[in-house]
C-alpha cells in the first residue's frame, strides 16, 4: 500500500446534523478533511452527501427551513458562528456544481466575476487573474483567442472547466465539487479528473460523486454515506480494498446503489 | 369520403377561418384608419399646434402631451414595479402574509377599469393634493394603472432566471444584492421589457383616466404642472364632438406609428441597459 503522510486538517466536521424542517438529512457527521488531498463522498442518491458538502460553505442556509447543528471548523475556526462573514467564507471555500452553469456573459467576464465582486477593478490585474485561472483550469489554450465571446457557446466540458476557472479566480483554499462530471462525456470527464489531480497540489478538494471508479481514481480519502449517516471514512485504497463495514462492502461491490 | 372525414375537414376549415379572422380584423382596422387618415397627415399636421379646437392646424401639442405623460408615468412606475418584483421574488418569504397581500393587490388592481383610476386621480391628485389638471396628475394616475402590469411581468421574468445562476454567484462570495444586480436583473431584462411595452400600449391609448386628471387643454405642456391633452383624448374629442373625422383618423394613424416607435425604443434602451449592467 502506498504511503500517504498525514497532512494538516483543513476542515473538521464535528457532530454535524442537518434538518430540512422536520426531516433530518444528516446524523452526527464527524470527518477530518486533510489539506491538499482529494476527499470523495460517495453513496446512493438521497444519502446526504451533497447536503454535507453544502454545509461546508454554508450554502444550505439558502433553503428556507434548513437548520444545521454541530460545528464545522475551517483551519480551526468555527464557520457556524454569528460573527462569521459568509462572503469571506465562500471566498475561501469555492464550489463547482453538478451542471456547469455559466453566466450569460463573455468568457472573460465569467472568470472576472468573482474578482470584480471582491473589488478588483484594475484591468491589468483582472487580465492576469483571468489568464492564470484559465490556464490552471486547462482551458486557456482553447479560448485565448475568443475571451470576449459568449461563454454559452463553449461545449459542456469546456463550460465545466470555465466554471472551475471562475472558482479559482477568487483564489480559494478549498474547492467543493458536487458531481462535477455527471453531465460530461467520457473524454471531458477524464480531462476533468486529470485537472483535479493537478489542482490538489494547491487546493484542498472535496468531491461528491456517484461514480465509484471515479472516487477510486481521483481521491485520497473516501467517505461512504447512507441514509444520512457517515458509515465509513478511510483512505481510499483501504476503503475500496478492505471495507470495514458490511454496508460499505455491499455498496462498492454493487449489491445496491 | 366517410362522415368522420367530412367532419374533420369541416372543423379544420372552421378553425382556419377563426385564425384568418384575427388577421382580417387587424388588417381591416389598420387599413381603414390609414385610408381615412393618411390624407390628413402632412408635416404641418405633425409640427403645428391645433387651432379652433382642432378643426385647423396640427396636433403637435397632443403628440408632446402623449410622450410627456407616457414617459413620466414609466419613470414613476418602472422603478417601483421592478423593485417590488425583486423584493417579492428574491427577498420575501414566498409564504409570508405580506407577499400574499402584495400579489393579491396587484391582481385586483390589474382588473380595475381605468375610469376608476381616473376618478381616484381626479379626487386625490387633482383636488385633494391640489395638483390640478396637469401632466403630473395624469402621469401619477397612469403610473398607478400600469404598475401591476410592470410588477407582474417583472416577477415572471425574475422567476424564469435559472436558480443555478444565483447559487453559483452566491457560492463565489457575491452578496444577495450583487447577485440580483449583476446576474438576475440582466437576465430578466427581456421579460421586463415586454411588461414595459404592454404598459406603453395601455398608457398611450388611455383616455378616460386622462380626461379626468390631465385635462384637455390644447396648449403646449412644458412644466409638470401644465395641463395636457394626449392624442387619444384629442381623437376622442374630435370624433365625439364632431369637430373633424378626418383629423381624428389622422391622429389615430400617428398614434399607431408612435406606439411602434416607442416599442422599438423600449426594446433598444433595455438591451443597452442590460449590456451596461452585465
């Protein structure tokens, strides 16, 4: 088994429980997400993995009637606390959604959206952020000659990489990905997975995926969710080869899903 | 050919005829107006003020009056209508009593006949607030009248903006207002424009409410406190008092042209606005 040094804990989830009105979606989730690692969250539909992902940037609270109990720490600081600036939190914890949704504006303006929101106006600065972000998202070579054409004209795979560039432009520390490849063709998916491997050098990544092979390929750690519980959380190579829980084994061997 | 076939053919023909009637009626009305009105229109008709109660001269003051009333009423109602739509769709809890009340009020207001608005405007603006028969009294009345249309269409336009766009913007650290301003409103502009165009149509064709609030003076309206006669009111007076049918048709002709021009301008300016915001 390859060695995997313990990295610093970037995100610590402590007894996290989420309620949608009366419905309890998550029960006592405890998880340490290490820095510069890819952590995959797997499990069948409705198991709570996306809900958990959305507690990490406080996006759950957009849905009225949502209540979060427990605590999430980012670099040791609680994020569920009255004096936390949600805008600053979301700047640090970026998110890539299932469906690539580009803003109805040019490629350039899409990437510059975040920096502009956060007060960067200087054209030279914006140009270099756009350039670097697109480069980091492996999209620069394909779009450098048409930065000012509408982003909607890009292919699905390109749009997803544009969305990632848009997240990178805000200079986050953590990137949350909610089934980022589910709308992509196989070639775009493998490009995205290669990109994830590159990005973890500089970012901490938490990815929700339906696809177990994908989790096995891209992640260092995997958490298996079922009916709102974190059934098992371990190094990916351990979890897939030697699941400790019967339910994990049943799921990864395809006995249900 | 069986009986069922005959029935099918007959019905199809009937439906086709109904559709044709719509086109026919429109062509007939516009054709009739143009045939009867075109001879009254020349440059003098457009540029000269009316004299002898409209029997002679042109209709320049009523064109200005119409534009004045329409533009001022839009300036008053568009910001309020769009702002309340933004509040209801983006900020208010959709199940709140207040949101329910506002929606109900807008629906009720949309169904009130314009003469009632006129009567209210007359009692409230003209008499109680002592604004007299004036551009401002007329515009305020029109503004109230078209407000529900503006609000409703803006609401629909805002609702149609994909929720994913909002989530993405918020997840990038944008505030709610930044999201509304930079993502939601620019995407909603085409729908809002439709509401504005519908409102222009209503405002420009309004007579009853305006006779009671803007008066029917033939002088050139300069200040907001000046009385004004709109083209629609002028047309009504010319026809009802038997002053000149030819001039009534000429006015109607120009009114249609004006509506087309204003619709075009509304489209164009909203497109520019959305580009500036995006």
